């Protein structure tokens, strides 16, 4: 009789544990809320109106790239890049404004990105706070696909589909709730590439955490595998920026 009672008690205890774990399973909203809190909180995020990010990108083939990124709410973006050496070498810009996503092609010709590529650029480059912040208001879909073991610990696996249909998988550390990895694709001049982007060395800027170390591996397509290491030298918040710096240059240069 004692064995029967003991067995029943054990089953009951197991059921309680299972029920408890089910009740306390975290939802997407709860995980994203903790992610925002880990970044510094919504108020501090929204207090930043502009960002200037200065980086050096090591390409692994000896030609490091200097990158300066300017962002301004609600969706302005300007990226300038060029050779890191010699110091002061001219940088080539590209940008996003309310009307266009534009590039400067070889020879100084201004080109506008086609609709699909413009949508991808707006969703990824011009996003100010990150895909998860205000994801419902942005029209994105976010689903929780469980947890995954990454080097250094487990991560929540969040599958994101943006309003424009761009797909990203975001891995948030289960302890810090900060981004560990993003996977998806990028459309580049030499075709679509699969990307794995890892984030580390989070530092405070105006009370908001940003990753200062980023690695990116690009695979697929006809191009060779490319590995990039991004060193962030400085992130400056609320630098004055005129809308004109994001404007589409006059066609022809």
C-alpha cells in the first residue's frame, strides 16, 4: 500500500511541476519586455533621437573598411564607407529617407534601389531601435520557437517576419535578454547571401546598451564565404542632424 501511495504521490508531484512550468512559460511579449528593459528601458530608448556610429570593419583580406552610420528618427539612415587607410580617405554614402533608398554607384552616379530592395533596406538599416522594439506597431510578426544552445549559454529563438516580408531569426540570451545572434539573408550587389551575425561587448550610451563588437559571416550564392569583424569605435547619441543630409542627391552626382 505504501508503494502505491508513494507512486501516486510521485505522479502528482510530477504533474504539479509540469503544470507550474506551463503556467510560467514565457510569452513573446514577456521576453521582448525583458529585452527592452535590458537595453535600458523604453523611455531611455525613445530619448535618443539620433545616432552617429563610427566603425572599422576587418574584412580578413587586408583591406579594412571605415564605416560611419547616421540615423535619425523616424526612419532616416545614411551610411558612409571607404578604405580605412589612408586616414581621411573619401567615403561613399548611401541613404534612406521618406521617399527613396539611394546609392552612389561607380563614377558618382546616383541610383535608386528597386522596391523590394528598398523595403529590405528600410526594415533592416533604417530601423532605429531594433526589430523587436514596437514590433506590433511596425506591423511585424514575432513567434517564439523555443530555446537553442549557443556557445556561452542558451538563447530564446524568436522568428521575425517584417511588414515587408523580410525574415530574421533573433537569438536573445536567456539570462541577459540581449541579442546574441541574428540569422537571415541580405541582398547585395553580387546576389542574396545568408548571414549569421553575432553580438558582444554591450556598452552603455546615454543609458542604452549597444553591442560594440559584431561578427558577420556571409555564405551562399556565387560569391566566396566572407567573414567580417566589426569594431565599434564610438557611438554618439543625439548629435544634431539636418534632414538634408539624408536627402537623395541630385541624379547624375
